[in-house]
């Protein structure tokens, strides 16, 4: 599929009062990318979002199931993109393991927390389109421009080509983001990071399947769940574009990959 078909386009326009113009453009850009598995998964994630919205009043449980599947599909797109670009250890990611897929979003949220902790403000980074023969997603950061010695928006030509360090009693070292992830886990009932990921992966079972003599739990405010899933999926789609559109092995992408596999308890990580 090289671009959205008419049915998808009409559904997207109906689905979204939620969708902003920038995010509609993201879908269009993905649709024009070369055909490969990662692209199909990325586009399918938006289809699941739109169908979840369409059937929300007909079958709320299946609508919620589609929201979970949308997140898993874009996580798979990121996995496949890392493998296509031959990142070290990317083959260890398992696109059919629900834990691998459902752990990615909270892990990347932990990475985001670490960036804010390091001094980068939420208002100090923005997504931009880099025009050219192929339109690319890029980032600009509000920082000192070394050419003018004044604060300004500075574009990162290779957006994820930096590392995140943490400082402790032993000095500076690459962050594995576990401290920030533990902060996320502490707000839940899970005892460990891995338990937290496993609980997220099991959500799909609670949505559709009876358990211990009880029927699946009723869905609460589905519109709220759709809005949350929408934000999650488009956040992950940005990550997908920042990885897939750049053939270089980006330092932060590799750092995150190694740290995530460590959290998943995948052995034999090559640094």
C-alpha cells in the first residue's frame, strides 16, 4: 500500500477531531515510504485506531482490543526498522512476543523522563518536517547556537545521534533508564519492571477472555481510552520515523535498544 485508500482517508477525517494536521501528514509521509514490513505495520496501527473509534458504540471490548493492537503494531514497526538498519542486537527483539511489544511504550516514556531530568524542557524540543526529495521527520532543540552564541532552535541533522548519560558516585556513565522506569512502575501495583511489562502484555487477555468464572470486565470511558491510545500510537510513530528515515546507526537508538533488551532480560547483549 503506497498511500491511504479513500476509505481510510474518509475514516481518518471522521475519526479525528482528534488528529492534528501534523499527524495527518505523518500518515501521508509513511504511506509514501518504500514498501516493506515496517511500513505496513505502521500504517496498520492507524487503521486499528480508526476502526476502534468506528466500532466503539457497537462492540466496546473489541474496540479496546484494537487500541491495544494498534500500539503493538507500531512497536513491531520500530523493531523491524531497527533490524532493517542492522542495529546491533535488534534481531533479539521478538515481534510476536506481547511483552516485547507492550513494554516499549513505558520504556520510551522512561527515556523521555531521563531527557527532562537532564535539563531538556518539554517546550525545548519540537518536531519539524525537513523538505527535500523525500520529506523527513526531524527535531529541533532550543539551545545555544554555537555559530551565534545565542539561544535558538537548532536542528539535529541526524536526530537521535547522541547519548544520554547519568551521573552518580562513580561518575558519568551511559544511562540504562532503569531509574526512570522504576519511577513509572512505582505508581502501579507491580513489584518489578518486568512484572509491570508482563501486566501490560496481559491486558489483551482481560479484554476478551473470561477468567475464573467471570466475564471480561466492562470497559469504562472508551472515549478517554481512545484519546490515550491515540497519543501513545502517534508518539511511537514519531519514533518509528526518526529511526526508519535515517540509514545511519544513531547512538541514542542503539543505547535504548541495548537498555531495553537488558530490561527484558535478554542475555548476551553486544555493547
